[in-house]
């Protein structure tokens, strides 16, 4: 114990870190930080940002495509009077399709192909709203031929009738041939018929025969032939003059023709 107490502390040698060791430590630290910097560069690269944005867009499109709320299921139609809404929607091709697949211009063009439709407008609204507005061609007379009825528009075009038209003037064609597609009534025939109806509102039915023109069954018991053209007012004056003369002589005609008002004629019953 005395020996231990008498001994002094031994001096330790000074430890000096070699310069080469410091360099190796700094080099190792730099090598350890390199992956972090590379990852930062990789993450912030424009290519990876574009890829991420593309992935988000693809995901959004998939979600929208699978969502039923983006499909056109309720399609209101306005402006139609005689054409059914179901026919318009069916012709448009919009029922049940996704709003991204809907083409309003193409749908409007398809609707215009329906006979009697003058114009069609299709408007789409996000996410699943669509509105169809049409304008119908109004008939001015009814054409009957070969057992079928057709509307006549103001241009003389024959359109398949779609409803009862009690107030329209009926023109019955006394021919056996069926109506051809895109058939027209001659303008002079249509003008003459409307003129007669205007002058004689009690006339509800006229007859037409090629080469003869318009005629109607007089309620007094004979057929009256008026031809065609706009000069129905003058022809009616001549017609009534002939009727008055015949009745004053107690002559009942089988028919009276004023097709040529300058050369009218009649045939009496029994002749």
C-alpha cells in the first residue's frame, strides 16, 4: 500500500491523429451523403413530375369513367308538338352514353333527319345534363293518296302525318300510285287549293287529278272543277254565274268546269 501511494501518475503520450485518417473520414462522410443528393435530384426531376401528373390524370379519367353520375340518363326535349320526345332522343344517339363521348353537333345533325324537323339544338352541361330543343315544320294542308295521309308544308313537301289534323284542308289525290320519297305538291296546285279554302271556308275537302287539277263536291249535288293556279276568285265568279243560270232554268248539272274561265262548260244530268 505504501508502495502504491508513493508511486506517481505515469504520463501518457500525446495522441496525434494522422492527416491521412482525417482525409479518409471526410471522404467517407462525402460518400455517405451522395445517395441523399441523388435522390433529391431524382425526385425533383421534370420527368418524374410529368410522370406523376400523368398518373394523376389517368386515375382521374378512370374514376370519372366509372362514375354513373357522368352518364346521360335524363334528356329533356322542348319545342316538339307532334314528334314524340322518345323518337328525338333515340335519333340523337345520346341516351345512356358518357358525357365525354357525346357530340352535340352530330346529335343535332341526326335529329334534323327526322321528317318535319326544321332545326335542332343540343346543349351539354357538366356533369350529365343535356338539353334538346327542336322546331317543327307546321303543316298547311293534308294530302291523301293511296290510302295514306301526308302533311304538306309551306314549300309543298309531303311529310308523313303524325297526328290528327281536323282543321287542315284535305286534298285527296285521285291516283293509285304510292307517294314517292321527297315528293312535292306542285306550287300552283297548293296555291289554288289554299285560295279556294280562303274564299270558301266551308270547303274542307278538295280532289286532285293530274291533267285536270282541283275539284270539289258541291253540296247541291255536282262536282265543280277549278283546275289550279292563283286565279280562283275570278273562276268562282264565273262558276256562281253559271250555277245561278242553271238553277233558274231548273237544270241540275252533273258537273261544271271553270278550269279555263274563258271557256267554261257543264254537263247536265241525263245528257
